[in-house]
C-alpha cells in the first residue's frame, strides 16, 4: 500500500493516523506542496485535482481523505468507524461532509494562508474558522464525540485541522469543549503526531 | 417522512429526485432562503448550520444532502447507489466529497451569487466553477457516469448545480461530455425537474 503524502497536510494526517490505528504498514511517497510537487504530471495523472492524499492499494486508487478513510476502515478491520446501519452511517457522513467543506475551507485554510502564504483574506478565513468551531462546540458541549457517542470517522475527519488551527491564529481556549475533544482524540491508542500537534518531535 | 426543502436549492433537488426514484412519499416543509427562514429558531434547532435540506424520518434527523442520500438509498431499497464493497463505496464517496466542496463552492455559488445577489466575487466563482467542470469533463470524456460505470449517488450529488450553472453564467457547450451526462441523468426513470432544469413548468 502506497500513500502519496505531505507531512504538513492535515488531510494526510487523517490517513496516517487511521493506518496507525489499523496497524497497517505502508510506503510513503512525499508530495511536497511547497515545491509544487502536486502539479508534476505523474501526480496529476493520479489525481487531476492535484491534492494529497492519494492512496494506491493494488488495484484500488483513491483521492480524497474522506473516501480513503471509508475504504481503509471497512477493508482493514474497523468497519464500526463507518458502520453499516444506514442511520448511523449517515450520521457519520454528515460530519465527513462538514470536514470536507466547513472544516477545510475554514479551519484548514486559516492555517494554510499563514504557513503557506496563500495571500487570501485572513479576516474572512478567521470568521469561517470561528463558525466551524462554533458548530463543533455546539455538538461537543454535551457529547464526547461528534457522532454516535463513540469515536468514528466523524472525529478523525474533523480533528487535524481543528487541532492545527492555532497555527492560523485560532485560540481554542475560546471553545473549551472542542479543546477537551482534541485531548480525547490525542489519548486514543494509535494516535500519531505531526508538526503542530501534541507529541511532535 | 418530512423534508425541509427550498424549491430553488440544488442540494434539496438531489433529495427530491432520489425520493422520486425510490417511490417514497414525503411531506414538504418550505424553508424559503429568500425570506431567511433558515435562521428561524425552530429550524436552527434542527440544523445549527442553517442550511437545507434537513430530513426528519421518525427517530432519524439528518442535515446535509450527501448524508441524507446515503441514508435514503440504503434504507429504501437502492443500496447499489452507495454500495457495500469498500472500494466501490469509496469511489462514490470521492465524488460526494467533490459535490460538497468543489461543486458547491464553485458551481452552486456562481449561480447563488447571481440569483440570490450574494455580493461575492463573480470572477473568482466563475474560475472555481470552470475548474469543477474541467474535472467532471476529464472523467466524463471517456465514461458515461462519474463512478463505477453506472448511475450512483456520485452522479446525483454532482448533477443539480452542474445543470443549473447556466443561471450563474456558465455555458456548458464548452464542456460537451458534461452536457451529454446531464442529458443522461435527465432521461433516467424518476427524474424530476425544478426551475432552471429541463422539464420545469
């Protein structure tokens, strides 16, 4: 199994963490977004959206962190992270959509604009990030996990860019339930760090 | 079953079309975004993101069109639209994520900015919409459907805002494979129209 991966990508971190939780070995192919590796023709042939992560698992080729998580959890022994029962699966799916739109376009971009110098409107991104944190806080103020009252792909999908958002100027102390949830994720067996997250070397 | 619905919403259209394909009756609750109904406290209690659609099916309450589609297809007799096999499910999921991010933030917003007068940067939205159409064209130039070589939630999720994008100034004649795919969707049993789509009254 081969993961096209960038160390500083939260979307890639979701996959590295899930692979760790599943106990799966894999080979890393480094796609350094700072060097525009994602626009190399070999990589664009794998993902015309020129985004990481991409997973190559024999005859399965997938882009998109949500899709890769669904595939890995259900192939390698943790289907309960994205369970069969339609109402439960859909409840998790709501948060996968939230991770793909609101978390990515708010919490990921508020950080990317700083650390990758994207030249976007930081005030607008801060508002979008703040709105996403409000939604997470609304759920987590009286629940330990985003969906189904247990750890699922919902949490894995929303965690990295939330926990990394301090690099974009967000102060999670203003969202205490979100902050406590981050600590819960970080205490799970199989948690892996990355630069900007607890435990990074 | 109750659908909180806005006639002009492409995200709602996905659900109306799927319910038609499944032969399911439902009650409509009109949430008129032009009148800011989505900010009424009763609706915000159902969906703190104040977006349509929302589905209430007894003890199941769901926001988000992708999640609602997953629930309906797998509950009411068309699980093949989002199939069990992990690699197939994940392949469809890639396009659900694409519908939630690139299609929504490009093709939906380029139209919303015109018809709902959002005051956003139309040139930037046109570029995002064009990029999304390029990705669809790339797939559809040598495939009839977005995923698995048959109609799935991938197509349903990406169809409405693509076919409605002429209301945002996009000329689909420049993306002929996308245009042909729209006609294929519109010829399916259970297809329903809405203002701006073929067959609207």
